[in-house]
C-alpha cells in the first residue's frame, strides 16, 4: 500500500496539463497579507477600536456567508477567505467612529445581497465592500464624520465598545476635516505631502497611509495576484488630469501629488478596482476600465457633491465590466488584420501563379 | 372563451398581477412610494382611472376604428385622469401636491393602456370593469406594500407616526431612488418564491 500516496509521474488526461498551485484561498491570503501594513497603521492612528471593529466585521462576514450557504443548502465556501477580505475591506472604507451595527449592516448588504444573491464568489457584479459602503450612505451623518487621528493635538481615544452616535444625533467625538474637504474648496490641505503619504491625516480606517498601501500593492504585483494595468491606468489618469487642471494659483505638480495621496485613491486603485470578479478579463478592457475609474474619480472630485469619488467611480465601472469584456476582445492568434492581409496576398499570388500555369 | 368574473378578478389581483408578474407601471411605483400616504393616494387614482377607462373603452370597442385605437384609448384615459386630478386638487390638495406630476402621468401608465388594448377592447363592459378593478387592486397592494416598507425603513414611521420610539435610526437610503429598486426587487423575488412554492404544492397534490 505504500505507493498510494505518491504523486503519479505521468498524468494522463485532458488538458490543461499545467496546473497552478494557486487557489482562491492562497490568493485571498496574499491580499490579506498585503493589507496588513495599512491595517496596522489604522490601529496606530485610530486606536484599538479598529482592531475590534475588524475582528467583528470579519467574523460577521464569514458568519453571513456560512449562514446563507447553510440555509440555501449550497456548498459551504467560507474557507476560501474571500469573505474575510470583504470583512477587512469593509472596515477599511469606514471611519473608525461608526457604530458596530453599521458595520454589521454593511457586511450583510455586501455578503448576502451583493455577493450571495447574485450567485456567490465570482458572480457578484459589484465590489461587495464598496457596495456595502454605498448602502451605508443612508446614514450620511455617521458615515461622513471622521474622528481625529492619534497625531492630531485634539485626539481623544475612541471608546472601545460603546456605540458613539446617539440616536439621530451627531456623534459625540472629536472630529477632524479630511484633506479632501479642503481640496474640494480648491485649496491645498493643511497636511504636508509627506504627512499625507504616511497617513497623518483624518479619513477612513484603511485609506490614510498611502505609502503603506503602495507597499501592499507592490507585494500583490510581485506575487502576481494583480497586474499593473488597472492601478497604473487608474492612478495615471487621475495624475494626468490633476496635473493639467489644478485650481487657480496652485502648482500643478503639488496638486497632483496631493490628489494622489489623499482619500481612498490608493486603496481603491490597488485593492478595490483590481477585484477579479468585478474587473474585466482582457488587457484592453482592463485599460479602458481603469481609465474610466480615473476619469469618474476626477469628475466627482471636481464637480460632484461628494468630496471623494473613488467608491462611486469604481462601482459605476464595475457595472460596465460585462460590456467591456464583450466588446473589447483580444485578437485570436493569427487573426489580426495584418496577418489576414498577408495571408490573403500570399493566396492571391498562388492563385495568380496557378492561373498562369493553366494558360500555358 | 368566457371567463368567470372571479377568475378575471383573481388574475388581476394575483396570478397576472400587473406589477409582480407583468412588470408594468413600475415607473410610478418607484417614484411615488417614498411614503405610505403617497402610495395610497396613487393607488386610489390608478384604480379609479383603470376601472372607468376599461368600462368606457369596452363600451366603445365596436365604434373605435382599429387604425386609431391607441389614440382613442389615450383620449378616454386622459379624460378620466383630468377628472381625478381636478378632484384631488380640490379635495386633497396636500396629497395632490406631493404626488405632483405623477397624477397627470397616469395617462401614460402602461398598465392602463395594456388593459385597454389586451382586455377592454375585446370583452364586455362588466368583465372589463371587473378586470380593471382586479388589476387596480393588484397594483394597489404592491404599491402600498413597497410604500410601507420604504417608509418604515427610510423614515421610521407609518403614515407619519413614529413607531420605534427613537430607538431605530432611519436609513435614508430607502427613501432615495436606489431604495425603491431594492425594495421592489425584493418584493418581486418574494412573490415569485411564494408563487413557485404554491405551484409545486399543487403539482404534488396531483
């Protein structure tokens, strides 16, 4: 019986014959590792409440997925960790001061409504965490109140468990304006560019430290979990547009850097827009998708009612993915116009020769 | 091909429900269901117009030339909508104000035109009246349900009365347009689930 555990030396069967060891679980694990630096930064800047919120969010996302699949008698796929990624991302796009019930509602909407009702992993038509955030916009006051971070002189630690907002009222916390709020008014933020890159600013839990998000993004690129196309196309579009159109009296280059480092742009470009099930498959479509994200972010930031446009621009582009994939296809090997023309020329030559031969 | 009045009525109310099954008149449901009061006002107006226009079109069905039938239906419907609009402005000015443009827009509500074309132009006056009433009530209970859910979740009230005593924090998402789509979609899904289960039960009995 000893030979049974050995792998067979020759695999006989249908293609594919090259099998990658990657699976959903290992990919999701890579994404979790890539998010770790920004997560630690979130805890550092906004306190231990972030740790508790994230644990709560991951647990409830996995529980919702398990419960739905159990009740609907489907295969239980909680082990692939995709719901854990959604759980972490959900907290990343919320201010640290939101009450726990809001995290729960966002998780429910993300996992049950957006992901499972549409068929589960790979069939969700929008990024679950972003859709969850968009749903939570129903409680606009709570969602748009940003607590002061730990480096702010007015910082007061957030209560760990107690829900901060009072019913129908303003949360009783020390708040702080985000850089995007002053940028909406057409001014450079008070924070220096370095501070914004490091994350010494107010904002959502996971978005403040642009440098650490880039670090995580590089890890994903190195591990080949994502390709450079979507982040580059997205950030590049925003960079070019902000460089060309700074507000009056501001250096275009400084404005561009401030635009890139503020808000959820890095988080969106590296972790949200690149989500497999909600981004296009073909390279050409990926460029169009990424540039569309950048264009919409620019338009919402400059002309929209909201300070930040990353969430909605990614959601809007998510819903165009089927269209992009349908109409922007790569050429089949040998079917490009050039090859076709060459082939036709050769065939015409042969025909001419044959015709000539017959005449003789 | 005579159908019993009961069957015609039940078709309108449930089996061929204009909203849940035929997906007609969805525009007005999405637009006016921000509160139960608006939804009830709208359902009243639509039911009245639908029943009366069905009856008149059924009466005129042998006189209306086939080539201009749609225009003729619209004239009849528009007449009744104007009556309802003026009555509402006279006796329920607040409701007429909050429904606004959606009362005149009943003229182009697809349920009414669809029933005129598909039923009233081929059936007698009584059957048409029953059909209009059934379809109208079918529309009414869906619009009222959607309005109720959206008002409770989006405002924490029923007909303007606070019901949670300040404990619940209303989610304004539900009185925004996106909430209308979510609630209506879930309502249709719920109906389909119940409907399929009942059909399966009938099959099982056979």
